C-alpha cells in the first residue's frame, strides 16, 4: 500500500532506498549506453523506417501527434472549407470510463487503437466492421495510485511500432502489447507511485526505442525521460532533468545553451544542497523527433515546490527545452524558459518542428507555446533563440524576453519571490494553467501558420513553506483563478505567425480551449471546447463553419484518417483534467460582481462526465 | 483528539497530537470565526491546508470538480465525526463504472494535525459565511 511509506520512520528508509537505487541505475545506464551504440547498426533501423514511412501516409494516424514533427497536420482534403458545413457524426463509441479523456486514437491500417484514463483500458476497434471491438486490454493496477495523480487520472494515448502497441499506465508501468491480439509482450516498471511518480503522457517510438517521461511535479519527483528497447523493454538510457551531469546526460563542453557550452554541474550549481533530489522537472508533454538531426525534443516541468523562496537559484533544468541525441540521450542543447519559476509555468508543452522563414530567412525551427505565455521560435539545430513574443495580450508577469540572455524580464509587482512567503501576489496573468497547457497546437506547412488552443485566465498566488514527504503533495502555494479584468471569455483559439511573433486572428471561447487542434489541407482547422463542441473553422479567417455538441466536454485531440474512400474526423470527449477540476464550479470572482455571468461560467452547468469517441464525415 | 484517536492507524502521530494545543481543545465540533470578512488564524490555516492537500481533487474553495464532490455541499450533511472518519481512513469506490479514490490522510501530518482547521474552513464555506477565493487575514 502506498500509504505505508508515509510515516516519518519509513520515509527515511525510503530515502535510503532511493539513493541506493539512483546509484545502481547510473551504473546500469552507462553500461547500457555502451551496448546501445553497438546495437544501433543492426535491426533497429527497421522500426524507424516503418514509422518514418507510415507517418507520411495521410490515410492513417500512426502516432499521437500525427507525425514526428508534432504538427497535427493532415494532407487529407476531402473535407473542405466548402463542404464541412455538411459534416455529421457517423458512429460513436463509449469507452465505459468517466474520467477526463485527453489524447486521441491511432489509426493503423483498418484498426483504430485508443486508451482510456485510469484504469487505462486499451481498445482495438475494427474500422471494417463499424468499430467492433477486436480486443480489449485491461491492466490490473492498484487504485491507490489515483491518490497521487495530480489533476485527474488522464492518459494521453498509446503509440505503435513494430507490431506492438505501447501503453503508459498510471502506475508508471510501461507495457508493450501485441497489436494483433492485445496480449502483453513485455512490461517494465518506470517509476514508483509511492514517491508520487506516475505516467500520463503518450510514449513515443524513435528508431528501436520507446521514450517515456514521468509525471509527479506536484510530488517532488526527480523528473526524467527514459528510453527502453522496443524489442524487450530493456533500459537503453535515462536522462534526468535535474541533478549531476552523469544523471542528466550532459557533456559540459558539448551540451550548448544559447551558443555557449553549459559547463560542469550546470544543474547542481543552481540548487541549494540536495534540493535537486526533489527538484521536479517532470516530463509529461509531447515528444518530437527530427530524423535528419537524430534529435528528440521535449520540455520539463516545474521545479519542486511552488514556493520559490524555498529553492534559491535558477533550478536548472526545470522549465527547459531539451534536444537530446535519440540513440544516447546525451543533450545537444538546452534552453531554460522560466529560470527559478515563481508561478508553476511548466515547460512541457509540445515542441513543433517546422521549416519556416523567420524574419526572411529559411530556418529549421522549433516553435513552442509555453505555459508562461510566450511563444518561442528557436533554431532547432542549435537552440538559438529567434523570437519570443506573448501569444495572449493579457500576459503581464514579464515584459519581454531578452534576446541575448534568453531570460524573461520579470515584473516585480507579479513576482511571488519578491512578495515572499505568506504574501498574496494579485492579478498575475497567466494563471498557473498557463496561456496554454499540454493541449497541442497544430501547424499547416501549406499556410505556414500555427493554430493554437489557449487559456485566458489570471491568478492570485500566495507561497508558503512546506516540507517534503515522499508520496505527499509538495506544493506550497494557494491560488485563486479568475478571468482577466473586464473580460468574459476564459479562452481563445488563435492563429499565430511564428516568424513575426504575431496573432493573425483570435476566436474567443467561453472556456479555456483544452483540446488538441488539427489543421488539414482542406483549409479547415478543428478543435474541441470544454462545453463539448467539436468546431471547424476557416483556416484563413477563423470563421466558424461547423459545430456539433458531443456528449461531454472535449479535452482530447482531433484526428483524421481515410477509410474506404471517405475522410473521417475523430475525437474523444469526456470532460476532466485540470480544466475540469478548476472550472467545474466556475472560477473565484465569477460570482462576485458578475452575478448571473458567474453562474453561467460554471462548466458543470454545461456538461457531465463520460468518455465517448465521436467519428464524423461529410458523406 | 479523543474523537479521532481510534481511527488513526498506528501510533505514528499520537505523540505529536498530544502536544498540539489546538487539537487538544476540541471538545465540540471545531468552530471558525469570520468577522467583517476577516478570518481567524485557524480558519486561514484550514484554507491553506485545503489548498495543499485537497484542492487538486475537490476543486477551488471546496466547491467541487469534475473529479470529486463539492465539500461545501457535503458539509451541509456531514458532521465533524463523519468528516474526520472519511479524511483519516479514506474511501474507495472502485467498480467497473467508477474509479473514485479519496486517499486516507491518517498518516499525513499536514492534514491529520490540522483536521479541525480544515473542517472549520470548509464549514464556514458551507454555512455561506465565507466567499470564494482567499479569505482575508487580520494582518493583511
């Protein structure tokens, strides 16, 4: 039982075990690294080739983000701005689970695969037979893990490669299933829920490895990305976000940050004493991969405890974009967006890889819409900062990002560090939810424009002192959230020019937009809303072309695929996640002064729980 | 203290509970004080502890979420005894159709030691004496 480790006595034991375990894994890691490089030349290329080829086939949806570049774009164009008005639901499927449904289905050939929130059931549905269930996988997990999941028991989907389906279970078990039968091929324990380590993000397969992150930023975990061999689940590499160089897999001379080598102990030197051991930097977003550069890209979450006064220093490498070698995990470059976080602005949001012109020059870019309200355009070959601009005009905690140092210019008035413990800092925008959370944006290579689901929420934040106990929340701040002053809408769906750093158009939404977007070659962009609408809008203007109210609020991501000559749009509804927790009862301040408007803002007046997949077509 | 002692598993917290004056005082259901919108120290502490340990499931200000029930509503029916019982021991309602887990906080000092304060804060909310958002302290 999880609770057994919480007593002061056994906590010490637990710590002892942890330390021992880090050492073992380090040894294991370096040995495996050696092995890994020998193996790379052999069979592993096959899976890579298969996926690299498959991701180019618009008829299927073979990885969570559609392609390795995290673009959530489809070249399908049967559904267009002209005919989308005629779209209608054609079939639906109840997942039988009530909790928040993030992520979305994969489509491989004639089979659709999807996973549910805890208990993390996986379904294979036959597209040739109206979604008949080919197999169902039901893991057996101790429900006690639910107690240490931060914000609902979400799961952001499965991945496919080499005839296998990979599932990240809540209890930090990574499972490989036979894609044909649903039978377990192997499973491996990637973390310890007794310490608050859980898994929510979708695994990503790169070459012969499957990469998984660890969640638990609110429980003081030591965040990391881990790679396992897809063949047998053997550990290939493990890269922590915070800690000594050999744990974070940094080369002090070769790992770069804004054009300079990071030097030795780049993480350790930014923490007091051993605080890095509960330093957070959890990894729970979407991972991108550039096959030409052989780099994987992802971000790390908040530093341990939300009370900044308790952890002096920049707290590297929390809140950071990592570019790591896919074979070894060694970091090529890093960029920390929010040094010494004071607001819970996790850096985990997706990195979108796009070849675009930036200020007139063609660039292999990485575009990232951070929780902190700035959209960053970086050169993904070396991590140089090209553009950083606010993508919600409400953002006020920093005036701008210094192009040389990459540091935000923090406004003292909104600094919870300057305010100090037990001081309530008011009117910070964005709220801890960020101007955008994990719900992924999309990019159309046709228009060169990004389409972004956003939040429009501010907060008061009061830090206070906490102590670390394994498996207990390590938060240390109270906050209340509310709409920006004088405004009614809690979200916007925007089009973004990453070259200029400018909003092109913006559609206001009653609630935060908490669904992943989809851009298509049919000049239509799709997204879902918390009150349950699937919406289609014109790519050029943002004009609404179609909407349909699904059975529950949408926090899932929109996908598309072809079957039997028809293009389909698929989305999971099922309200929940952090949005469901924060907004079900409306926000603080909604009821003060706003009266009827406040009540109107209660999400629970619009939608109730329940996981359903809805599939649409125009034919 | 006397009331909750039987349900605290093991002796882990017993020693520290005995030394806590505020726990020892609680003869009747814990009380709160709200005067001109300003709360006493215990109620404020309850708000803070709620934020640390309960908010992520029960939503802001005890008002409920898509995940766990509104405690503002619950405390209209639950007395302190029943409240303490659930919080100390937890409650699982895990079936084919539901996955509700209310953790047990019996061994969590941040909660077990301040149960009265958390109850008082939520009771003030439930009685309609306290608005949404951060309560005001005397020294604000």
